[in-house]
C-alpha cells in the first residue's frame, strides 16, 4: 500500500499519527514463499551492483586521499628530490592561512522562493564525497553552493562523524543549490576544488574545526573564523595542475558510480511493488 493511501488513516492535529487499530483490518497481498524468494533473488541483483559500486567508490576515495597526503603532507610530490627545503617549506611553496586560498561560506545568491535543488544533512555521507537523494525546495535560508564546492558539517555530531561532500550533481556549473543551515561551504580560490575537498577530509584540519566548536552540549558548532588560524602549505601552480589532472577523472568516476547507484535504487523502488502485486512476472 502506498504512503498516500495510508495517510487517510492518520489521526491527530498538528502531528498526525498512524493508529495501528485503524489498519488491522486492511487486506494486503502476500506472495507465496516461492514467489517471495524469486522476488528477493531479482532485487538482490540490484543490491549486488550497488554494493560493488560502493566498493569501487571507497577504493577511488582512498586513492585520492593517499595521493593528497603523499604530495601535500609528506611533501613527496613529483621531483621533490631536486627541490630545496628551508624550514620545512619546499622552494616555491608558501605557508598561508587556509582563508587565503579558500573562501569559507562565500556569498552566493539565488532568487528567494525559486525552486532549486536542496541537500539535507542526511544526504551527506560520513565516508564518501557522494550526495544522495537531492531534494527540491523553495530558496530560503541555509547554505548556497555550486558545483566544485565542498560541504563540511559544522554541528556535532555530524562533523565528528565525518559528514563531508563534494558538489558535482548539477548539470550547469553556474547553477546555485541550497542546503542545510548546518553546512560550511568551502570554495577554492587559488587551488583546485579537488584539493579543497581532500583538505576537508584531512584529520588535522577536521580536528582543528572540532576543537573550535562552541555552544551547549549536543548543539555545538564550528566557529567559522577558526580557519584563519589554520595554516596550510600552498603549492605552486604546476604541482596543483598535476594533482588536478590525476584527481579529475577519479572524481568524475565517483560521480558516475553515485549516479548509477541512485538509478538502481529508484529502479528497485519501482520494481518491488509491481513484483509483489503481480503486475510484473518474476
């Protein structure tokens, strides 16, 4: 039975609830055990494809984070052996505040009330850059962002749990989407967007943000100005370009696999009720 059909049994005023006594007498379709097993076997094919894609996404994510640490943390970037290092800084690199190369919560506008894509906090993964189940809502308050931006959860426990995403789901790079008020938007100004996302996943950066949190227990939030005190090594443009050339196809592959997973889930949602009611034979 569809959710909309169950809504007619809701009771209550401001917060309607579904009373179990109202639905005890409802008749439902119960396939035979043999049919149920066939349905499960059919849907498990989709589950296996989704699981396989998730494993590929995890490996791709791991590979880019390992590369980031190798080049920008351990400073074993291409031809690093021939570069002079003075006081821990390679020649041509600069130690700067994160705010000098990243715009935190950049001013981004969209017509108020216009329907735009909306990213709720629950759509952001704790382990992957992927964003699932994007909604549409009228533009109001909340974060505003474009393709290439990184979304960092600013509230406990979402930040501690690792909720961070890379925006690349819109067809138009100039389009503006909206999201939860509990996101910090990070936009590259002097480095590649892929570098910014990797920084947002870097342990030391996250710990710096966590240590700045203030507020009542259970509702603590990151202080946006804390990133002025976070120092990073800004690499020269030719190193950033090389990193971008490697990272770009990885991010695009993750985007495709995430899109494929979303379509597989949508197919399952459509297929399941039809298999149960017999409109599609197993």
